[in-house]
C-alpha cells in the first residue's frame, strides 16, 4: 500500500498527475482510510484543476485530521478556484490564525479579496507577503494589479517595474505595465510593452487586443485591425476584439466591414452592450437612423439608465425630425441627471427648432446657472432672443460672449444679424468685418455683409463679398442667388443668369432663383428660356401670381398669346384686382383677335380706375379691331377728354373714321394731330392713305411726298406711293418707288413682292420670279412669296416645284388655305390624289366656304373611288352654286360609281337640261342605265352621245359592253372591231378587255388579252402592270416580278408597281430586294407609312436592329404616338442591350395603351437585365393579370425569379408553362435548374433528360445534368 503511495508521489513529482491519481486510488482500494493517499489524491486533482472533486478528498482528510493545516489551506485554494470566495476566505483565515506569515495563505487571501473587489484589503495582504519576502514577485504583481484597479496608475507602474526588475520576462507584469502606460497617456511606450509581452507569448490574446486598442487611440486603425485579427485568429469568440475591430473599420470608412464585426460580436453575446451601442453609432453615421434607434433601444432594454444610449437615442430621433420624441428623451435624461449639460444644450436647440423659444431660453439659463461663462449657452441664448425679435437683449448676450472671448467670430456674426434686423446696417457691416477678420473663411459673414451692402445699393461691394464667400464655399446656392441679384441690379444680366444657373445646380427647386433667372432672361429677350424658368417655379408653387404674371409677359413677347392669357387668368384667380394683369391680358386677347374678351378685361381694369387713359385707348383699339368703330371713337373721345393733345389717340380715332368711310372726318383728325406736330410723317402717311381711299391718288401722292420730305427714307411711304402710282397705271414710276424702298432696305420684301405682282400683270414671269426669289433668299418665312412663286411654277407646268413652294408657304403659315388649295391642284395633276384631298381638307377646315376646294376634293375622291365622300363634297359646292354643270356632271359620275343610279340619272338629266349637247352626260347616263339593267335606254343614250360625237371611243366601249350584257356578243365584237378600225393598234382596247376579265377574276383569260396587247406594244405600262398583278394573284410571283420589272423600266417611279413588287418579294423571302422597293416608294412618297413600317419589320426579321430603329424613328418623328413603331423600337433597343432606353419606349406605349401586354412583358425583361428584378416582377404580374397563360410572360418571369434566388416560385411558373406547352423554349432547362437549386437532384436529372430528348445538343442541359 505504501509502495503504491510512494510510486504515486514519484509520478507526481515527474508531472504525471493522472497516473499518480490511479496509484492513489489503488492504495485506497486496499485501505479506504489511508490519509496520505486521500490527501495526495486531493492535491493531484487540484493540480489537474479538478477543484470540486479535490474538495471531496480534502474534506475526507479533514474528517480524519480536522486540524491539518495543509488540507485546510488547499481546501481554501480549491474553493477560490471554483469561485466560492467566502468559504475560501474562511479556510485561509484558519491557516493564517495558526501561522500569520503563511505565504501561500497570504497570497491566496489577497487573490480572494481581489475577487471580492476589496482592493484596499488585498493591498494589505500583498504588503504582509512582502514584509516577509520583499521580492515576492507575485505579491508585487498583484499589488500593482490592485493599484491599477484603484486607478492609482503611478503607484501601479512602480510595482510593475519592481516585479520586472526581478523577472524582466514576467509577461503578466509586462502586460499590466503596458496597460498602465496606456492609461497615463504613454501610448507608444504601452505598445512597446505589449510587443515585449508578445515576444514572450505571441498567442497572448489580451496583449494583442490591448495593443490594438492602443494603436487605434493613435489613429493607426489599419495596424489596430491587424492586432485584433491576430487575437481573433486565436480566439474567434473574443467579443471585445470584434467590437473594437468594428470601431476601427468604422473610423477607416469601411462601414460594411464594421457592421459585420459588430453583428458577429452580438451573435456571440446578444447582451454585449458595447457592440450594440457602437453598431447604433455606425448606423447613425450612415443615416440608417431607424435601425440605429433599435440598437439604442436594445441597450436600454438591458440597462434602462444607460445615459449614453439615451443621449444617442435623442440625437437619432432629432435626425429623424421626430423633434418632440427627442425632447422627451432629453427630459428623461435630465430627470436622471439634471446636470447633463449636453442634453440641456441639445434640447434647447430642438425647442428653438419647433419655435418654443421661451422653453429653449429656460434650457440655456439652466446651463448658465452651472457656468455663467458658458460661451455656447450665452451665444445660443442670444440667438434665441433674436428669434423672439428681442434684438437689443440678443445683442447684450452676444456682447457678453465677446467680453469673455473677443476672438469669437460667430458672436460678432450673430450680433451683426441682430443689428441688421433693426436696420443698423453700417454697424452690422462692422460686426461682419470683425467676424471675417477673426475667421477669413467665415463665408456666412461675407454673405450677410453682402446682403447689407446690397440693401444699401452698393452692389459692386456686395458682389465682392459674395465672391469672397464663394471662394470659400462655391456650392452655396443662397450666396450665388444674392450675387445674381446684385449683378442683375447692375444690368449684368448674362452674369446674373450664370450665377442663378450655378445656384440651381445645387438647389434646382428654389422658386426665387428660378423666378429671378426668368426675369433676367426675359430682359435679354430670351423668352423661351425665361418661360422654362417660370414653369419650373410653378411646378413647385403653382399659386404664385407674380410668377404667373411674368410667365404671361414672356409668352406674350414670344407671340404665344393664348398661353399668356392662361397664365394671366391663373394670376387673376389669385389676385383678381391687379390692374396690370387685367391690362396685359386685354392686350393679348386683342392680339389674338378676341376683342370682346379684351374689352371685358379693359372694362374690369376701368372699374378699378376709370381714369386710366392708357386702358381707354387700348379698349378703343379693341373696339376698332372688333369692327365697332363708332364705339372705339367714343372711347378715344373719353381718352381725349383726359388728355386732349394725345397724338396717338387722335391718330387712332382718324384710322377708325377712315375705316367707317368717313375719310373727310379722318383727314380732319389727322390734321388736328398735325396741328400739334406738323412734322409727324406717320400722320402725313395715314392722311395720304385716307386721300387714296377717297380716290384722290394724286393728292395722296402729294401727301406721301410731304412725308418723304420729312423722312425721305421711309420705306412704307415709298411703298404706298408706289401702290398709288400702280393704281394710276404708272408701273415704271411705281417700280422706281419700290426700287428706292429696296435700296434703303434691301430686306423690304413687300416691295419685291409688289414688283413681282406688277411683272405678273405684265406677264413677265421670269422677272416676277427674280423678285419672288429675292424675297425667299432673304426672308425664308415669306409665305406669300413662296405662294406667288408656286403659282408661276404651276403656270409653267413645273408642278413638283410648285408643290415645294406651296409646302414652304404652308410651313410658314399653316392657316394659308389658298396655298393648300393650289398645292392640291398640282398634286392632283401629278396623280397624288390622297395628298391632294388632304390639302383640300385643310383649306376647307380653315375656310369652310371655299367652294373650289369642295369641288376639287370631290374630283379626287371620285378618282379614288370614295364616292360617298365625293358626293358630300359636290353637294357642299352645289349648296353654294346649284347651276354648275361641271359639279352636277361629276356628282352624277360619282353617284353612278357608288351605285346610286337613279340619283346619278337625275344629275345627268339636269346637265342635259342646262346643256343639251353635253354628250358626256349622255354617255354616263347610258353607263348608269346599263348598271341598273335598263340596257335599251342605255343603248339609246349611247346613240345620243355618238350622234353628237360619233368617234367617242368610250361610248363605243360602253355600247359594246351594253350589248354584251344583253348577250349580243357579235354586235359587241363589231363595236370592238369598230374601235379597232378607228384605232387599229389600240392596245388600250385590248388592255381594257383584259382588265375587265381580271376584274371578273378571270386572270388566265385576262393574261391572253394582256399578251395580245403586249404583242402590239410590249412597253404598254398599264398592260404590263395589269399582267403582273394578275400573275401575283395566281401566286406566280417569280413571273409576276418579271412584269413588275418591265413596268418599272417604263415608269420607275410608279408607287403602285413598286409597292406590289415589294409585297411579292416578301412572299418569296427576298428581303433585301423588298427593302429596295420600299425605299424607292419612300423616296417618291416619304409619308407612305405602310411601306415604311414594312421596311422596319424586314430589318427586325433579318437582325438589322439599328436600321430597324432608324426606320421606326422616322415613323415616330411624324407620329410620336405610333404604338407599333414605338413598341418595335423598344424591342430593337432590348436586342442591342440598351435596356434603359428600351424601358422609356415601353413606358410611352403604356401611357397610350396601359394594357399593352407585350410592352409590359418586354419592359420587365429590360428591368431584369438592369438587375431591377423587384420592378420586373411587378410588370410580369401586370401582364399575367391581363393574359394569365401568356407563355412569354411566364417564361421570362421564371428566369427573373431564378435570378433572385426564388427557386420555389420559379419552379411553379416553369411547371405552369410545361402544362401549357412542354416544349416551349428552354422551359425544361429552367425547371431542372430550379429543382437542382432546391436539392431535388433526381427530379432535376429526370427533367434534364427529358430536355435532351428534345434537343440532344443542349450544352447547358448537359452541363447542369453532370
């Protein structure tokens, strides 16, 4: 037994404690009461840190020997190690009672006291140890640790150094020394010490961590992070290192990394306040205030009285503009700590924000009770008093700040503000100067000084101040705005606009800046730009009457009088008694010819001020324009009562008298005006006009000569003199006057125009063209010149040139109905009947009484077979002139073509009644009779026609057809023979018969006659075209193309042949050639939309996406709301991966047609490509609401759901497609992909196998299957 025990002791001495325990157990099996083995086993278990088990054996030993000091000692030590400090202390005290200098008991008693936070008592025990052993290194170390804990850092450092003198590599002492150095601010020395610790123990997590803390305090965050990472590499659960790493990452701006660190720490310890709190600070820094608020609330759930968390919560609520909530939290802090100065100060600021200035003053007063020299509180109290308009009191507090610290530029600044408010501008400027002197970068002071200087009218000095402010902060919109105002006052409008533009770049929604920029642009005559500014301002505040008025003025200057009136109306809704707005609205209404409305405006203005001669005068003008000349004269008379010597009023009164034909009275008015100013050339000119109206042309010329004596270069007078000379037939003298006017003003196009008219009268068309061309060369907008040139071109047979001239005239003056009419005539001559009709329609729209336009439109509609429309036109013309045989005749033809045969016969009979030799009416009456089956009467009518004109081929043809109808084929053949006798080589006769057969769908028979005709004239265009169309109808497209080509060789520009050839080429997949045909059509008729659209579709089908876009753009230029072109352009942009542009086009389609399913789908596809998957899914859903089984929508939604990781949803949609069409595109592939991502590998493999059966070469399926 003793042998076993002794072996155990030997093994223990060799450090083989577990083997020793086994031997002690064997000894105790032999003798369970073997004291030495019991005690020895307790010692070994304690050595193995199995203190709870060791206590069992120490207790057994003490049952046997209750006074055994060693057992009592080690029992106390084991109690210490399991944290039972009271029992530990009791046992250690028993030992020390027996031996007061028992070093091990003293040492462990100091440890127990330290653990119980009785640091002063622990120091006593350390001293007792050192009283026995002065160099007891553990006592020295623990004394320094207790001193450190008691914040007695200098003493702690002394004892650390004493310990290190004994053992310079004592890592615990080095570590504690490093921490102590850090606490007393010797951070670099602390880091050196931590490095020594790490040299000894590279895996010391506390040293690595605290070194990181020290490095971070020096701002060396990258080095700190390296240290934290090393600590975490050893102990990944070290939450403090994670938290402090997050702080360093945050300091480096790596907010994502910082957040991850905090969250990792919180995952390890959900109650870790430091990590939660710092996460809140981070979230506040990045503006995520709601989540930050959650963090602070989490801290407060753990520690409700945590003032730091409460304070940050209040600041965060303030940042969220939850001011009242923030104030409530500040109040809670102040309940807990009434002296929390930061909360008092911040609460005062917030109370000011919600205009509770008195309560704010209370906060600042409390701060001043703590410290009467608190500069910030004094300053904020002054600012608050200023907010309460107590400027004198405010200035007193600013002065208090300055009495404490004269180097406070902000105090001078706010004092200046208060002085400015009480109009002590010079004193305010002096304060701003002092602020600037103390802080040359104080741009607010420059700004306020600039405002004061501007108020004083010192704009150059003000601009200098604003420039100084902008040199510091070039992005202050407020300063830029004020500088712009000063520049504007200085008449530097372009520079002002530049300033306003810079300000608007920073703050695009500032109404004042937009308004002022608009005013300056308006002053510069840039009215479109000004209007844009006013519109931007009104988008922000649509009820600003001032902006509405100015926008109205700019629109008026820009000749957009209706829009101007709309603006004035809006302004008057806000301020109905503004005379200027009423007056300006009246002017614009007058300009638009809405004189009754204008008069109402002037009356409203006169109701406010009946003695405004200016308004009376303008009312008179409107009455004059309204043909109420007597009323106008009455108005002018009232104005003359107020101001009898107003030449303008006398002048206008004279004009109205002249209009009323009271030329003598008018001349008397002009003479009254000339009595005031006999040298008013304008009045002399009008007097000359009145004399001219009185047919006193020579006297008029004399008057014009007097005016020319005063102003020899007045081109209007020269012009009117020329007109009078022309009236007198003195064309050469008239031309001399016009030439003189042109010499003075080479851009006086009316003179060229009158010269041109004179040359037209003289039939000198070339000379006339020279003058009209001269006008056009110098005045691109003279529509009359283009019109006259067009008439001449038409006379000369140059119809395309004529049309170009009329188009230009219309472009300039869209209301010029004569130009539309003349263009229509030329288009009709060229066979462009639809275009001609459009022109006649426009002419009628402008002038509903335009008789000739109705007639010509009817002719073209009749040619196009639009018989009802043509009849309506002829009826409109006949309502004006019921006896026009031409109109009656054409109406009859159209009625016949429209199968209104009896009405047609009535028309022809009326023509014959008015003109009995009108053989064409007999002919068409015969045609009509034939159509209603009255062939006998038809034959009589044909005979009447032929009696008048026996060689009338059409009557012969008609008679032949009529004979066919009554089955007299031989007689019909004889007639055809008669025709061919009259015209032996009449390809037309053969062609017509072929066409008749083709019309009857006898295309093969028709081809026989076409061939006969072509044997006579192989280049007969109508026959070639007729044969080509018949071949196409028989699906012989290749043969048809041969004849289209022959026809086009003769007439390369025949649109019908080109278009039908293109259509045949498409049907045999010759897309390139078809494109050539459609291009040719579009060259000839640029608005041939069908050809243009088909061209775009061809490009789309053959993959020429950019070309397709160009074509669709052409369509959209003419019709911005062309849905098909807009949609197909969007599709092409998608193909080209221009997804954002594509979306804008799909959006345009959806604005016009919200349920356009294809646009919804393809917009979603574009959004998916842009990774805007959430929005994409919304548009797929919209499409699927309209068409739940739309495979395209289902398919693309499946792909988008896969992209977002929503595999279950994606699978559901893929299965939906599969149920509708199992082989739709790559549905099986995506279904397999979903199953694989969801872990259903067997099902995924099965689906991939199914897909590979359909397409064995599907690489993606093969790859995914593997």
